[in-house]
């Protein structure tokens, strides 16, 4: 079974802190994604990566950066956390291939910024 | 950008009822995905389809490409089916689309015993 793990289930940070969210997948997937999920807004893509060191902005990249130094690991970085970044963050991975590949999701990290 | 609309937003059913959740999208796609999210849990892929119909247990997903519409059916619903069901589409792209998804808002399903 594909497994996507995220470093924390719950995280509480203060405004202005630098926050790292880690995601690891064990199935040699090329694609990795970071989403945030908010009530009434659904899931929105922050960033994705299709190869090591490659990244593309999603729909809402402002205030975030990402790092992919190894194929299995994709990190989301909040350079200076703000209260409007309080959300559920979900990582996903998939094989490369014309949009006809299942995405496998991690359990999510619920981040609260106070 | 593809818009994805789901209906209904909330659905309450009695155990045993037949359930239908609908999804419409606005532009051409390479695939449509149905996802399930239990409270506090991660998201699980139920189906990925680009034509016709797929069945897994009590769940059936259909898609009509011409109408840009898909339905998810649950037969003989059970309280354990209570979850959020999310429709998502992969845009059709000339090159590699990398599988980016556009999501619907989700349908909250509650099945009472």
C-alpha cells in the first residue's frame, strides 16, 4: 500500500514563527502536492512538485515556499506564520502521467497560528 | 480554470437508503476523481474515471463526458458511509498536466441508523 505520512497531526505556532511541514511518501511517486482545506472553500493547491528540486505554484502560493531535495520528501514552509494560515494542510503524491493517476493523501496537519 | 460544482452540499439519509451525489464541471478533463474524507481523517480515493461507469462494493460512479456530469451512488447506505464526499477533476492538457486537481466543495453525508 502507498503510504503518505506527515510530520505532525496537530501543530500550534505563534504569529511570525517559521513553520516547517514535512511530507514523506514511500512509493517512488514523481508528483507531490501541498493543499490546504478550509470550511466553505474546499481544497486548494498551494504548490506541487513533479521532480526533485522542481516546483510549481498552485492557486494560493502567497506566504508559502516549498523544498524537494529528495524524491520521497516534500516540505512546506511558512516563512512567517500568520493567523490566516490557520488551516488543515494535506500532502498528496501520485505517479506522473497526464492527469490520469490517483492521488494518495496523507492524514493532514491541523495548524493553528495564534 | 475548471469550475467544479457538487450537489447537494448536505445530505441526510436513513440506513438502507439509496444515495446519489452529483458533480458538474465546466471544461474538458482527463479524469474525474471521487474522494472520501471521514471526520478528522485523511482523504481516500474511491474512484478515478474518464468514461462510463465503475463499481466497488456498494459504491457506483458514473460519468457523462458530453454532459460534463458525474454521479456517485451508494446502495444500501450504512452509518459508516457518513463522511464528506469530494469530486475533483484533472484538467485536460496538451502537455503533461502533472495531475493537478480542481476540487468541488464536498458533500457532507450523514446516514442515521
